[in-house]
DNA sequence: GTCTATACAGCGATAGAC
DNA sequence: GTCTATCGCTGTATAGAC
C-alpha cells in the first residue's frame, strides 16, 4: 500500500497538495501558503525542490499530463476495433475523472486562461492539445476514415464540450444534461457512423 | 459616433478596460491597478462606482452577459425556419466574437475556474448556462424535436466545444482545425438531421 | 533536507483635499 | 465626481540555524 502521508517525501506531498488546490480553486487564486499548509511542508523546503510557484505549477501540469496519457494508454490497450480505439478518448476521460475524483472541467484549458504568455507551464498546455489531436489523427488514419484531420478536430470538439459540461455543472447545480462524456461519445459515434457508411 | 475616450464617463471607461483585461489576461491575474491605468481613472473614483474588485468583476460579467444575449436576439430575429433558429446560437457566437474582437474561449467558463464559491459574479455564470439551456430547450420544442432537453444539452456541448477550440488555438498556434464554430454548427446540424428524419 | 523567522513587493482599499 | 497620497494586508521568496 501507499506510504502514510507523514513518510512520503516532501516533493510528492507538495505535488499532491498542488494538484488538488490548483485544480479545485484555480492557480492564481491559490497561494503558496495554502499548498505548504496542506502538504505540511515549510517554505524553504518547497523552494529547494521547485523553482518558485511557477516551477510548482509547471510540475503540477506535467504530472497531470503524464497521468492522463498513461490512463488513455491503458484504456486504448483494451480495444482492437478501430472505431472503438478512436472513441477510447471518451472512455479514458471517464476513467481519469473517476481516478482523480475530478469535479471541474479540463485542467489544461483552465490553466490556459490563467497563465501569462511566457510561463513555464505553457509547455504542457501545448502538449495536451498535441497529444489529443496527434493521437486522434493517427487513430482516424488507422480506422481508414476520410479526412483524418477533420475527424480529429471534430472529436476534440466533442471532448472539450464534454469537459466544459462538468465545469458548468460545478458552478450551476441542477442544470439539465447529465453525463456529458456519455453524450459526447454518442454524438461522436453517430457522426463517425455517417462517414463510414 | 462614439465619444472620445477622454469624454466618456469613468464608469464606462472602467468597464471597457476591465472587459479587455479580465478576458485577455484572466481575472485573478489582473490587478486593479492595471484596470485603473488603462481606463485612466483614479482608485477613489473606481471605488465610488463599484463595490471593490469583486463588484467590478460582477459588473464586467453582467455587461458581457447582456451584450451576448442582445447579439443572439438580433441574430435570432433574422430566422424563421425552426432548425435555423435552433442553430442560430452558432451564428450568434460568431458575430459576437467578431464584434468583441475575442481571441480566447468562453469568458464565463474561464471565470468559473477563477471565482471562489461566494463571489457576486457567480450569478452571471449561472445566468449564462440557464440562458443557453433554457433558450435551446424552447427552440427545440418549437422545432417539434423529440426529447428537447437532450437536444439542448447536445447543442450546448457543441457550443462549449467550439469555444474551447478558440482557447486551445490561443495557447497553441498552428494547431489543426480552424473555424471551430463552423465545425460545431455542421456537427450539430447533422445530428439534428438524424432526429428529424 | 528540513525547519523558523523574516525580508520584500504587489495589490486592494481608504483618507482627505479640490 | 474626481484627484493625490498612503495605509495595511496578503503572498512570494530568502536568510540562517539545525
């Protein structure tokens, strides 16, 4: 089992705390103090591990990107049918949300609003967009669909729409339209069906 | 024509400056000083018109909500066909972006990430979601489509996906998939066609 | 590597005059 | 209504000891 919170290294505790607070409350609105308090780490220790708050933010986004890619990898490995593989992005995001206990929308799109142009975390926002479009494009080619770039862009649109649905639900409870990911998957599957026929 | 920047009242200049800076650089990352400098207004004047930064943020979101609704109203008035009226949300968002010179995604979804739970601006985030779902639901009923709630949720998903596309493009230039709103409109139109047949 | 204590800056907000 | 000047807090980052 996982080591107790007291024995885990400070760096890991910091990343866990940062992941929860940055995702839940926003990056700019979350002070370093709050991360330190939740991690049970002193300021000096944090600055020994990360290049300031910006470095911590970048490390948070990198870890999230890596975990998301691994989750998608694992889901993808379970599918052989080319269309199932294309639609696996929706199954993966469902599993990812369950694993992480996520309540809000896409952490990378949220960070895109908050980070200034030269921020070191920008790299991972680009990595997220390129992973999604690149892999969806490959899977569209493997499925022998016409215009794979259009397929990738349309599926990305469904993916973003689904995650935005969670962001709306978080601020406006009681909004109609549950299960955004399921709805996005059905929408994408129906659209693909019109292109394979 | 519009009065020169020097003669416009301080309140209007503040709202214009706030709209540009909050939307472009994020709410939490934008200091009151920056808004004051751009508007050419002194601190005391701002606090005479708004209840602090929170009040200014709420006024910014309210004005944006009103302008967006008016833009949609104007576009909607030009359509008679029920399906065109349903799809008018995409034409309206295209026009709104052109009017405002917007570069990023949805201001309300972005604010949803940044504002803390009790913030006075939260009201306008809810208003945005309810305007979209409520009106789309009405238009689906008017179009005599089955399961209007599902129609509204699916079109909202396309709408959010389109705006997220702009957010991605703003951070990752050179990303494939131009014209997210056009793509969303085609996707939605095709989906509706499968339900009317 | 990790802590306590502190320096320093930026920002939100106010006082008081005109 | 609007200005100049300034207060006080919050938050980032560092110094120095253990």
